[in-house]
């Protein structure tokens, strides 16, 4: 988004982003994030984001107590005298009213969903996990009371392909959202005049929320989830933490690469063996010993192509079969 604004938006741009941080458990050196690194390479002035304060408390009327950031107040020489508009993209801070109002035109935010659907930290992941067929991007005014609730200046939809994953969908939404954001900034007066309040419903129903992804969301239990539900969970978290199950109730196994096989592929792999279909949560080794399937609660199968057993490196299904599915009575079980 910063790259697009730099190329297509009028005026001067400066950036507020987190300071460099240590990445990884054993990292000793401070590493700048991608936005900070890009800004530095382009010679854009950078301001450190403030330390996070305690979570903002609810106050009468359902709003949030200000401020939610510590030690940060708008300096007139930084904001009011030099900038017209604040642009917020994946910032993660609740901005106090004083900061928003320091900009003569306020602040706008790019959000990857069709608001009011999927307000929250993980809209792309949740749309895929829920098996949606459509999502989109929204450019909204930053609301000083509640996250993701401001008036809509621009909103466009995007079809979700059945094979989309978090990586592919987020890349498309970023490109589409950047295009719309740049156009709104360049034509702010007309976009602001055409803004509309967010609705209380989405397609006639209460809008879904998009809370932060938890370990509970990442953990799957095939005995309780259909094959399609596990597949959608993997799509939503691919490249973004992933999904895993417990092998025989002990070790975590990360599902690196999976697919929903066709009926013909299943028949060919199982070679019509009626004994090859076990209980939900158990693994099925295809005819020939190289294909690996996981049976789910509805009897459907999910094909596992690559997995990562806790403490080991990523391995193809055939290697997992050789290590865990051979021997008399070997029937590994996955659970949540």
C-alpha cells in the first residue's frame, strides 16, 4: 500500500511504524519490518510507533476509553501544520480522537473485507475458514470510538476462488485495496462527499466477526470436522500459522500441504479396498504406499501431501508413511 501511495498519491508522505525488533527465539539483532525497510530504502521519513498501552476499556454507550497508546500525543508541527490526511493500513493500534482530529481531513483505513462483515484482526483468514464465495476491500473513515466502524468511502467485492489460500487471496486484496486507496486519496473530496454509514446487517443477517487467530483455531480434530471444514481451515491459515493435529495424542503434526482429492483419485489410491476406510481421525494409506489420506467426521477424505512432525523437518507423505504407518497393526490417529 505504501508503494502505491508513494507513486500515485499527491503530496508528502511520512510513515509511522513499529521500531526494529528481534525476529525469532534466538535472534540477537534487531530487524526492521517490511514497511520500515521499504520506507528507509525510499528515503521516506520514519516515526516510531509508540509502545502499546493496556487494552482500551469499555465506557458508557459501548465506546472505548481513550487513549489506547502510551506516551504519544499529536505534535502540531508533525501533523496539523504539515499533513492533511492520515492513512492507516494494518497498524494494529486504536488511535485516540486527538490524533485523528489533528489531521484536517481526519484519517482513513484500508480493511480487507466487505464491512460490516468481518470486523476484527483476521478478516481474510475468517472468510476462507468459513468457506465464503466472496469478500472484498473497504476504505473507511477511522472511527474514534470503535474499530472498523467508520463511514465507508469506497467498497469493492472480490470473488474467492475455490482453490484460494490466505497467500493468494491476501495478495489480490492488497493489490485491489491499494488501487482503491490511492484513488480515494487522490480524489478525497468526492469520495468523502459520497461516504455512507456502515449498515447494522450484512445480506440480511448479523455480520460475522473476525477475531485474532488462536491456537485453538489452528488445532483441528478430524473426528469432529468434515473434510471440507478442515480444507477450509487449512486454506485460511496457509502461510499464516497453519493447522495441526496431535499424532496419537502426543506430537503436533503441522499440515504443510493438503488437498481435497477427487472421487476418482480416492478410488484409484484405495484400489477399491473396503478395509481401507477406518474411523474418522485415522489415516488411510493409498494403494502403493505413497498416498496418504485423513478420514474426517463426514467420512470424507483429505489428502496430505507434506507434513511436519514436531521436532522434525517437513517431509512428503511417502516419508511419513514409511516412518509411522508401516508395521503390524500400525494405524496412526490424529486428534485435536
